């Protein structure tokens, strides 16, 4: 992702995720769980006759040595999951989300680049009728669905962050 600004301004914007994360995540439903954590509802997805509406707790950790990290956290106190009491609810799936991104100055055109890496693991407890299908079909279909979801969300979030940055912070620099 590229933003038209200096690295310091971009870092300040990214660190203030309370101001932009929920706005930029739309149309995904988000709810703040703590100062740095959000419950994010991905929406209904499915294949092979099985659907679910996954939600993931994401914690946006403070920057350390120029590195920003986002990690999955348990969904507690989130109204979307019915676990307001603080108890964890078995959702039938598990998401292990680990990402990091780093700000890189770009010497051309006063741009700042954000390089992002994602390590994502998903485990789903499938119903018996799906388990009866060939394993390679299940794995291939699951990988395709996951790839499409990540691609769609990543593209949309990148575009919305760029638009939000340039309409709020970026315009203040002009």
C-alpha cells in the first residue's frame, strides 16, 4: 500500500487505529473489545453446502521498532458472539491470525509504502456430510474460499485506508 505522505505522518495515523479502523473495515461489522482489540465479523461464507459467519478477535499492537503487528485474540466481551459474560464460546472454527507491517519510505514522489505480511491458519469443525466428501476436494475448496475472502478484504481495506488517510490526514498537509 502506498500513501502520499512522509513516514512520520503515516506512522502517527496507523498508531491512532481507534480513529480509523472501524470506519475503514466497513462493510464488515466491527466492535471494539478493548483499547487495541476489535471483534470483526467476516460475513457469511461457505462452500460444499456448509455455511458459517466467522468472527475473529484482532489486537492491533503498538508499534515496536517500526514494526506493527496484528494478532488474533479470544472473543470475549463481544456482543456479536453472545459471550458478553467473558466466557469463550466454541464457534466451530479457530482462526490464528498473525500479521505484521512496516513503513518504508519511497524516494519517488514523496510516497510512503506499507509492506504487509500475513500468516493465517484456519481450522473448521465440519459437519459429517462434508467430512464424507473426498479430503482433497474439501482442502482445495477450503483453500479457494479462504484465498477469495482474504483477497477481497485486503483489497477493500487497502483502498479504504488510502481514501481515509488522504481525506483526513493527507488533506491537512496540503
